[in-house]
C-alpha cells in the first residue's frame, strides 16, 4: 500500500493534485512522497506544473498525468466493421476511424488492418509510436481473458484460440488485452455514457445477444470470462425454435437480429441482418415494428430473472436493434416490470446506450488505460521488471 503505483492511482483519479495532498491522504512522510513523485515523473507518467495562481510566495505546483507522452489504442471489432480509437491515458479521444471489415477474413488480415489504422491515427494526432502503452481489443465472440484467445467464436471462423496478443508482441513493445465486445461496450457505457450507475447490465442486441455486467463499478467476467452469455438462455414457450448452438428456444434464436431478419424475409419483407431490420422499423414497417416489440418481450423475460438475481440500478441496451429503441425497450420494460420483484425495480432504469457508436472502441481503450495505470503494473515498471497481463504473450 502507498507504493508509487498507489500514488499514481490517487493522481489519476483526481483524489490528490499536489504533494501536500498526497502526504495528507497517504500519511507518508513528505520525503517519501517526493521519492514516489520524482520516480513517476522520471518514468514519464506524471508531470508537475505551476498553477499560475499564488496568494504570496512560490506558486503551488499541480500534479497530473502526462497525457502527451502516453496513449492507448481501443479497437472495436464487429462482424462487418472495425473502429480504431486513439486515446490519451486520461481518457480523451484523440482520433478515431471506422471501416467496413469482415471478421470472416481471418485474424491476420484483421490484425494488419488494425496496425495500419493505428499508425495513421498516430500520425494524425502527432504522437510517436513509442507513446502507445497498451492496446485493448473487443471481439464479437467468447474470449478467455487470461490468454486473450477467442474460444469457439460462432461468427469468427479461423479465430479459435488464435493468439491475438502474440501477433502484436512479436512486433511492438506494448501490452495487448482482448475481451468480448459486450464487455468493452459495458466499459464504454460506464465511463462515457449517460448512466451514472455502478451496478448495471449492458445488453447488446445485434446478430446475437450478449450482456456485459458491471458490479460495484467493475467489470465482472466470471471464472473463465464467459459471464453474461444470455443469448443462450431458454425463452419460455419457444422450445420449437432451433438455435445455431444446437439447442432450441435460445434467446438469440428468438430475439436476435439475424433471427428477426430471417423471419421477416420468410414473411415477404426482405431483410439481410439486424441493421436492415432496424431500417425497416425506422421506416415504419408494421410487421418489423411488431416483431421487434415482441423480441423486446423475449429479452425482458430473460432480464426479469437477472433483475431479481443481480438487482442492477440500470439496464442499458445497445447494438444494431437498439437504434430503434422505442418498440424494443417498450417490450423489454413491459415484461421486466411485470415479472420482477417490486423492490428490485423501484429505482431501475431501462435506457438506450448513451455512449453511441464509439462506445465499443472507447471501452476497449479504457480496458487498456486501466491496465496501464494499475498500481501493480506501475510498480513493476518502476522496478525495471515490467510485465504485461498474463495474455500479453511476451
């Protein structure tokens, strides 16, 4: 406790902005604080500036993160897109770009695309490659977070157990963290959204359906990183609906964008995917509106049990179908408030995502920032034995 990493944590969270405040909060001697601060400054993590305001004598000096020399990259990979965001370690967005990109092209072409965009954004922002301290990547499939390897991702052929961090470790001197995209979306909502809740469920409704869990202000992944896979929870009354996982009645098969698109097409209203379904709803197609509201009821049926179990402050809905959130959320709310315990819903809010289309990339960037600024990571770096996460594959 009260190591250099702990001191940096106080500075980065805004709890202390001067050496005197650090000494007061930590109880450490001023000489010890001076040693900690000087080490952080020498390592390029902190800078100390005069405020310019003085009531007499020497102007006070303020400590802040050195955002000029330290940045991260956040990557949001979807089935058909890639957004790359460059952020400083204070969380400010410096530059970003989204491109159409098929995840089915395989890991190496996708990694090369990320490399190319990263270098272009660094040039655009006037930052050297050496300023990148970590990269966070969200992928549309299950991930074993400890190793950063996708595990049997249904829409990512060729990605099973591919060592994503290892691709970068062979080429760059920064750490790489890989997570399921719904987890990075949840982080993006927590840090950049409009919902001030430390206990929330972020539900992504796209081709599939997933849930990111924020508990006590922290992302909850479970033992192997599989927490939140609500897409394969059975929906009552849908036992005859087959799912691509091999079971029947799964929420994804009932309410996912791909399933809705298929049913609309069978009914004579062509729809290629969830985005096409959303476009039909936005255009006022009555069948699409009715189907999306019914999908909301199916999602609400599953979420009602989670509300009773987890008691979140907020449920935030994102993904392709959330762009037409009125009929979707109407169905979700209808069933949640009908089936959940009154105490669990007294202050519950159900709302669309406030982080917008950049939420996934911003959340992936936050994943990287949290790793870079973790006290134990800082202490290892200052001790000259920097080590990345267990899945940095160095």
